[in-house]
């Protein structure tokens, strides 16, 4: 009965989404406040039903209910419970149900928590959110039913893709989907504001926490996914510009631009059209990413769908949502009052430059991702790999770092170039000194890596300059969030540049007792032994590692074999030091007593993910800081109102 309960809940949620859309449309058109009050509870119940459907799917996976087709195709009774639990969304149908569940919960949260927007604008926003949800409910129910039963239940399932049998599956997809859904909420706010012609600071303040939350979740998801691929796939890379990786990067780039634009609108009443357009673009990128992963046009560990009809369904949804939003934007943006103006040399001007550079990088990634797909459709096979993206986007990204360093040091509305250069004195000096020191100590190792490390040092200094001269105890928490996020960018950039410049790799074939060197380490093969896991068997190497005359350590990379489905994987073993990681992978035997070993020394590579977590933490601090400030302002307003009421009563 669990599968049937889940399916019923899904149908009911879809029906409520249709009701929510209809009620919102009627309320906005007629200006009927009575009907508008019914939209909020409908949105809350819809989210609860979506959560019930997701819980039902998780339960059939945990119970290994082999009468459900999805469980048979993606699970096995011998799997550890964690992979049964996470396996519920480690497939096409389950991941789309997770998407729509988070979407429903987000809509319910907006209905429960939002009190700053005008009621008519909020009603239009909830109507737009219902329209998005309705399309995905239809997609699930008519082309991707996760609760479909089998006539004859097999004795056991086919198992989950071994590359997905990792704790990362439990949190990587949910964080990315939470980010995508946050952008759908921002999109709905933009549509609601356009419908009611209410594009202003109040709309931006309501949208900002959702954009920030989406950006934080995307940052965490991308950072965690990068490290998961790094240690799981066994090729030693942290980013390969794979189309599915780019599918998550594109929404993040758009969300970063939107985040800065919405902040200007919320605080300075500027960039109104920019903010609305970026909200549409950010959601468009999340929809394009969904199309890439679910359409079947890609072959990847991330890409679950292999049915082109499903991709066509998503493409139709994308055309309806984005085409409709762009048509609404074109029809209404001329009626939206222009915001406050500013001069080119100002903080607003730096944020516009920031958004333009981010948009150019987004365009490069978009073209590099989709051009091979379009070429393949025309009969031409080609690939666009890391060299294209690094050469095309790298210089623009470094220019973006310069703008990022200068932006927080500029004044709002207008500033003078001489004053800006004076404030940038220390960052400029540190950047120059770092470049000279690198050239003297390390020699020439490539223009982009050298500039990356030098600019990272300058950005790190520029990031903390806004705190100078402040009372640190009275500095708003969101300022610390900005500082920490920008500092995290500097840390990640330094890790990326150092890793790409100084990584050393060696591929050797060694007998037991023989050694090889990589970077500062000496690695000795001490033995090979069989190992049995919960649902796999493996050959495990015992590698003795030593750095100089220091203490010896042991690493144990494995070559694993899974029987359901039959797959061989390489499980890397990593030794982390303060200045980098030793990365080891066990290959095959040559039949003559020698074993292949791939060894990497990756200096400062951990800074990439440490910086990513700093960026996410900075975003979280900003959310908390804005919430605390809004709470204080509401309390002061209430206290003032009480005092005025008391004074009027005393006068009477």
C-alpha cells in the first residue's frame, strides 16, 4: 500500500497545484482578497502532500519492495541502508520527485513566512510557483511515474550504479535541487512583481533571502560534488568541464549575478530591470541543467534518463515557462518605473561590471556546453574540453576578481577614481609583491596560474579592508558574510591556480617491495590482498608513504568489483597534508607480478574546497544578518507605534 499512498498523494498535490494556480489567477484579476486568503493554505497542504509522496518512495526503497519497478531497476536487498535511502533519488524518477517535493515545500514556506510583500503580489507569486509545480507534477505522473508496479515481482533488484554508492549521494543531489528550487522561487517573485507592476525594494527584500539560500545551496552542492568526483572517479581531477558539471555551474553564475543585483535593488532602489531579467535567466539555467541531465542526450554518471520523450517534455516546459516569462517581461518592463541612477565610478557601477563579466562567463560556458550537442544533431561529432573553457573564461574570471576586490571599497552612487586607487593601495601592493615573489621563488609556470595566485593574494587583502576602521562588535553580520565569501573566493582561486601549476603525476608498474617517487613523497608497494565488503569484493594495495625523513604512513587504494550491476571501480586513497594531497590509485596487474600505480601530488588542492565552504558560510551569515536586522527594525517600529499610541491615549 505504500506505493499507492505515494501515488495518491502525488495526484492530490497536482490537483492542489492546479487549484492554487486558478485561485491565484482569479484573485489577482478581480482583486478579490477573500479568494487570495485561500491561496496560502492550499500551497502549504500541497507541499505536505509532496513530502508524503517522497517519504513513501523512500520507504519502498528501504523495504526493498521489489514489486515497484523503480526499486528493481535501482536497488538490491544486499545494499547498505544508506544507499537504499539515498538510492530513492539516485535515479531519474526519484530525483524528479525530490525536485518537486522541495519545490512544494518551498512554496509552502513562502505562503507561511512571507509578510513583507503586498498581498496581491504575493498571491501572483504563489500562482507562478503553482504553475511551475503543476508542470513537473504532470511530467512525473504522465511520463516518469516513480510508483509504477510490476506484474511479477523478481526475487531481487539490479542494484544502484556503484559510482553512486557513496555517502555523497545522500547530500549532493538534495543541496543542488534546493538551490535550483530557490531560483524557481526567485523566478516566481519576479513574475508576481511583473504581473502586479510591483518591482521595487519591497519585492527585492522579499526575494533576497531565497536568492541567498539558493546560492548557498548551489555553492555547497557544487563544492561537495567536486570533491566527490575527485576522490570517487579515480582520475585525480576536481573539475573537468563535463556538460553535467556545467549544468550546475551555469545556474550558480546566474545566481551570483542576481544576488548582487537584488542587493542593489533592496538597499538602493536601482537595477530594477536587471534584477527581474537575471531572475528569469537564473531559473532558465536551472531548467536547462535539468534538460541536460534528464533528456537522455548525455551519457554521464549524473544523467539518469535515456528516454528522449522525457527530454521533449522538459523542453516544452522550459519553452512555456521561460518563453512566457520573457513575453511578460517585454510587455511589462516598460511600465516599471526606473530606479535610482548612479555614476559609473560607484559601488553600483562595480556591481554592474560584475554582472556583465559573470554574464560573459555564463555565455561562454553555455556555448561550450551546447555547441557539441547541436553539432552532433547536425551529424558532426566534436568535443569542447577544458582548454577551451580555461582559455576563454580564465582571463575574464581574473578581470572579475579585480572588480570584486575594488567593489566593496567604492562608495554608493558616486566616487572618484583617485580615492578608489588610494583605498586599493594595499591590495595592489600585495598583488604586485606576490607576483614578484612567485617569479623569483618558483620561476615561470604559466601566465594564468601566476596571475591567479597573485590576484588571490590581493583579493584576500581587499576582502578584509571594509572591516578596517569599523567597530567590529557593532558591524552587521551580513558585512562579515560578504567579507568571508569574498575571502573564500580568494582561497579557492589560490588552490585552483596552485594545483593546476604544480601538480605532479606518475604512472608506474611496480612489484611488491619496489618504490616510486612523486612530489615530496616516496611510495612503496608493500602488498596486495583481497577484501570483502557489504556488496562488493576488492583487491587492496598496501602502500607505505614517506615524506623526506618523516614518519611513514600507509594508504590502501582498492580496485572494487560489484556484482549488481557488474562493475569495476577504482577507489582512491588520499593522504592530506597542510600543503596538499598525495592521491593514489591501484590499477591492473600485468600478469608478471607488477601492479599499475597512478600517483599524484597536488599542492594546495584542499584550498579549493575549503574556500568553497567559506563562500557558503559567508552566504549563510548574510542570510542570518539580514534576518536579524529586519527583526530589529520591526521591533523598533513596533516600539515606536506603542509609544505613539500611549502618547495619544495620554493626550486624550
